C-alpha cells in the first residue's frame, strides 16, 4: 500500500478489490490484506485496507457521498486477487478521511477504507475448528 507522504499518490494503475455488500459495492484500490493473530478463543480476524476508488466528494458520513455507510454490514462476496472469494460474512466498514495535500496530484479523494471480518477459528495447536463449532 502506498504511503501518504508520496508526492504522486495515484491509484488508477494499482490492484483493485471488489467488495460486494448487501447495501452496495466498494471498490478498494491499492489494498492490503492483514490477518491478526488468534485471540484467546482462537478467532482470526481479517482486514482489507486500501483507498476507496468509487467514492464521491463531500464529508465522511454523508450518505450521498460514500457508496456504503460505515459500521456493520453483510458481505455478499469479496473478490481479492490471489485468494479464494470470501462470501456470506458479517463485516465492519470503517472510513478515515486523511485529506489531500494542496496542491493535490492525487487521483482519488483520500478515503482510507477498512473492511474487517472474523475469518476462521483455530485451536491451541493451530488446527482449524470446523465451522459448526464457531
């Protein structure tokens, strides 16, 4: 993922992930996938983080600006290059508006977007726990 301090912060030619939610579609550019270590119950949480590519102009939280309101949502399908598609999960969507420098040569509005979900569960040895036991 590109750092904020770069002088040319362009996302047009970066890898894009498509996150289809029950309430809309997010296109996240220059994304990274982060798997957190298991918590004490063995749950592994996954986050996809990147720059919102299909947002409008305005302030964070403006329902006419963002394609999906932040907070809880239902993930229908996530297309992430190099991984099997993720389907049918409860997720949390979060936006952080970092602003654009002036003069700006960014080709996006500066919304850092994070989509987080519980991916799987493992036991103390790292063996997966079947889905019906979660």
